[in-house]
């Protein structure tokens, strides 16, 4: 017997010893034995859930720490951890949409959606063909390049002011966000730089980014389900961590309202740079 989906339709229960199962494409995904998590693993997963809430309250760069802590909790199952994190991200996105919906910039949002959808489809096709080892440094390098471009635009505004409104920039950022969010839930730094380049105020930034990720993450759900990354037992694991997502979100929202715009932007840029370096060096 070789079921094709460890978490989803027809798959085995997660509370059985881990093993390897063939999925569509060239790769394999394995089950994770949540029932026998150690206290250290639960602590790492709890911190990841708190970080999800904080990231969705407006501090997108923290989202990379979610990947780090959940990957550590599920060591040896890093790729599978992307599916475990996804439903928590959707919950955080719903909170952000409900809290900041009056500040959404619909025009900016529409610019990104079609390129992101194309990127998600490409990420789905590449999921089993690119290893985490080679893909994460590539994301980090792209983010550092974009960060350098953003700093150059701030230093020489007359030269680079028109760049964020060029079609090639919008499409490139949208496709890159779609690919990286499908393969590694790592689009936060890219979307952060895109909206910072458009000089959105912090509440508009959080609202528009929150709805963008809500739409994108909902769009990703059937792909992740088909790959066997999401199922009943993994959703039960998400439910156990949901209260911590709420704590992180409402704590972050209080911090956001107390932070000046220029401080907010600097914090995001620092978190983005650290996240990119982590992807390259890890």
C-alpha cells in the first residue's frame, strides 16, 4: 500500500509513525507524528503561532521567523511544515482583513493578483523539482537585490521614482510573490518591499497586504491539499495553536497603532534584510 497523500484525501493518519509516500511529480512528502511531539517541539510551534499573529498585524518581516520556528519544530519535515502553517496564515489574514478593511487600496491590490496567481501555479509545478536547499538562498538573494533597489530609490528619488509603477516591476514582484508563497510561504519580504516602494501609509500597507495574502493563501489551499500537505489531523494541530495566533495579532495591533510611520518602515526594512540573510545562510 502506497497512499499518495499523507495528510489529505485517502492519506494515512498523522498519528502513525512517519514514513515516505509518493506524491504527484518527482518528490516525496512524509507524515509527521504530532502525537509524540516533545515539549521543546510544542514550544517552538507555539512561538511560530505567536509570530503568525504578529506578522499579520503588520510586521510582515516576522513571517520569516514563523518558517524558522515551525521548521525547527518539524525538523526533517521542513517542506511539509509549509502546509501545516498555511491554515494559521489564513486565520491571521482574516483577522487583518476584519480589523483594517476600511484602509484597503483596491487599485494597488488588483495590480498584484493576476501575476501572483500565475506565480502560485508555477510554484505548484516546481514544488517537487526544486529542493529547499537550493530554493531558499535564491529567495534570499532576490529579496536582498530588491532591498538594495529600494534603498537606492530612497537615496536617488529622481532616478528611481518611476520604477514601482512600471509594468515589468509590478508583474515581476507579483510572480515572485506567487512562486515564493506557494513553495515556502516566503512572500512576505517581497510584498513588503512592493508596498513600501508605493509609499503606502502603515494602515493602508497592513490592510492591502492583509487582503492580498488572504486571497493568495485561500487560492493556495486546494494546491496544498492536492499535494497532501493539509488534512484533518494537521488542522487539529492548527486548532490547538489558534489561540496563540490571536494573542500575537492583537498584541501586534496595539504596537502598530503606537508606532510612528518612519519607525514602522525602518523596522520592516531591518526585518526584511535579516529574513533574506537567514534564507541565504541557513
